[in-house]
C-alpha cells in the first residue's frame, strides 16, 4: 500500500515540478513518488497559487540559462 503524503509535501512537490527546470520524471524519482502520482498532484493544483511570481521568474531565468548552457556546450563541441 502507498505511503500517505502531507499536503505540504504535495505542495512542495508541485512547486519543484513547476519551477526546477527538471523533468517531472526526475523530480518524481528524487522525491520518491511515482510519476503518475506527481502528474496527478500537478494537475490537481494547476490553478492553485503554490508557485509565487518570484518562483516563476526564477524558473524562467533558470530555463533560459539551461538553454544557453546547452548552446555553449554544442558550440564548444563543434570547435573541438
């Protein structure tokens, strides 16, 4: 039988899934929950305000930096 998670844990999981820039599969694995469970939590809390504007700004900046980093790695690989 599955482990019961607190509302706070679920809220944190949703916030991490929506702002970390990691895949949901990776977040689920890191938190020790099933991917389908994490997807259900995210869907259930889609309209909730678990993610602050500051977190969303951070997530956007993080994603931009990840894209830039990938580009730089590709360029470096081409030059080598």
